[in-house]
C-alpha cells in the first residue's frame, strides 16, 4: 500500500546577499489528501513576520515552523524552466541547483536547493499519487468545508 504522506528533510542555502548565505533545514511534505499541493516548512527563526518589535526578540514556540504551500506542478515545472506567477517562483540554476523565491509583504526570501533533493521528493510524491491522478484523491466536500471555515 502506498503511503498517504511523503516527508523529506533537505538542506537549502538562504541567500542573504551576493556574498553571504546560511544553511538551513527545510522539510518538504506531500499529502495524498491534498494531492495538488506541496509544502515547504522552515524553522520559525527564519520567519519574516515582525509581530514583535525588533528590540524585543521573542523565542519561537517549540515545534513552530513557517509553512509555504504551493502547487506540486509548480515544483515540477520549476526544476526545468523558470516558473511561477505569484508568491512562489522556482527556476533551475547553474550546476545541480534549483532556486526558490518566496515573496511576502514582509520581504523576499531566496533559497538554493540541490535539484536532486527536490526531484527525489517529487518522484516520491508521484509514487504516492501519480501525476494526472490527483482528481481521484480530491475530496470536494472536505475542501469546501475547509475553505468556508
């Protein structure tokens, strides 16, 4: 039986400037119950949210993370061609890398991933729900209930 959830931890470089970057751990998630979407979860300390004044740092809640949700098809397309029109843009880069740009009102984050890591995750998601078969896993009533709160 196929797993209903795919989760893979990978490393990424958060590009801070042309000469400065930092490595962070990102968790990639895919759920058969939400077959059109993938999730990228980042440690809370990388949030751009400025809820607290800068002179009063707060510790993130244990286990808290920042999660970006976007189309699985965007990830697939972005591995080979520049893709994305909204808050998430994905494009191949020099060498074995893929760039992911996340845009929010608070700022922009540019991340460099090993393309192989993203491809392995994508292939695992296709083993869970084959490409083109997403409609068989959609629960329209549940999705509508979640949307309407």
